[in-house]
C-alpha cells in the first residue's frame, strides 16, 4: 500500500471558509497527476483522514492486484479545488452531500455503472439511497459510505441538567465551558435551527439574525474547534461541545459520563459518499473499489474503526444488538421532523455566508 501525504484528521465536515481562501501550496497537497491508462493496475483514492479501516486498503490490494495510491484531505473545500483544477488527479473520492451536488453542477463526476457493483446494489439501504437523492437525483453519481448527525456532547458529571436544546449554548452559567465548531455551515446551522429557520436558508435577514445571535454567544465560547472538541472533552477541559455523532461515540467510549443529544429544534443529518471523477483513468478499478467498500464484512470493519454510522444493511446484520441500539450512531430518524441535509447553495450564497462568518470571527 502506498501513501503520498498522510494527515491525522479523523473527520471534518463543513463548509470551513478557510477553504475559500486556499493558497496555491494547499491546493497542491498530494502529489502529481496520473499518467496511466484505464487498464493499469492502479487506483488513486482521495478520502478523509482516518476514515477507513486500518487493513482495508491492504485487503483490497491483495484481493484485486490493484495498487492503491491513497491521499487524505481535511475538508471538502480543500478537496474541491484540486479536482476542479484536474479531474484526472484522482479516480475515486469521498465527499459530503452538498459538495457532491456542487461537483455534479460543475461536471466533475462520471456516472456509475451499478451493474458492475453488486455489493453496492444489494447492501446499500433504500433509506439512504432515497436520502442521497436530495443531492444526487437518481443516485447517478454516488454510493453512500457513512452518515451521521451534528449534536451536543456534554459531561453528565459536570452538567447538572438533561440537555435537549441548542439554547444551552447561550446559558451564561457555562461561561468558558462551551466548544463550538470552527466551520461556517455547522455553526450557522446551530443558530438557524435554534431560531426556527432552515439551515439552508439564503435569506439575508435570517442569516444576519443568526450572526447576531452567535456574536452574543461569543463571550461564552472557550474555543472554536473541530476535532479538538473530542480531545478537549475527554481531557475535561470543557463541559459542552457541538460535535459530529461519530466523534461523540468515540468520546463516549473514552468516558462513559459523556452524553450526546440531537437538540429538539433539529440539526444536520449528513451523508458522505463515494464518487468517481469525470476524467478518471481507472474507471473499472474505481468501480471495484466502491463495490469492495460495500461488501458487508468490509463495511463492518470500516464502521468499527471510524465510529461513523454505515448505510450498509449487510454490515448491520453482522452487528450485535447493542451496536444497533446505539442511539448516537443509529438514531431513529422517523422520530424527527426537523432534520436537514446541507444543500449546495451556490457561489453567491457561499460568499454571503463567508462574509457573515468573517464578521462573527472578528467581533469583539
């Protein structure tokens, strides 16, 4: 197994606006373009950091004879400009829902041949395929890989109340004990859902109201972070944090006093999915990769390593009852009527969010 640039980020979903201002050096992370034809036994994979089982790539290589060149990215916004600049740089990628919609709009993806992916066809849950149609109508370009939610993690030994609302993030008694996500879509989603608005709104008045609410909260916030929510909570450096469900479960494994909740006002439910680039040189190999990831034993191995929920019904059948009843990882979505996936909002809306984000971060 070959690695070009290995990073150590477990999972960063969000429209982190630093990505909008990426420098040329950041855009070149990862190495050279491909120079092989479709028959070569090689595959260029671009995935999130620590987002695959430790032995899965090696197993794929041993079973297929295909050499994997594997790179990792921090955010969707780091990934997108690389692919936009050269859609042949990688063969198969794992973006998030709204970014897949953006890539489709920019003609950066190649349609999938589902007939050559029997595991994907047999084991990808219908519920998740239907959800994926919100960003990939007809499931033409993507196969769901993981899914999850964004919610509140809190230490039950330090917080003397049962939390069920985003409102706790504005409670002054938790001054300097609150961790917020350092990402524009996630942080605005919290404020927008608390206010009763859609997390996909492009209404300037609603967004300005959310900005003002976040500015009022800012003195209470210990830090705006991403993966560090997990690390700081484990270390006892904060009492409450906004976190992704997989990270929450990892934290609960380390400290049983941690509790995770989806606030009653609603939140983001997301999907990350495998896609193949428009100018791939190794299309058949990419299809084999996606299908391999959908094999139940492999999907289970990935799930047990990365802690993020799997849409693979075959893997679920291999799980024990305790795993399937874990409400952090497998919440019953039918119990909620206010969960939303992030939509790609277009360049104009992205710029508007970014400007409001800058105003929040620069506020005293």
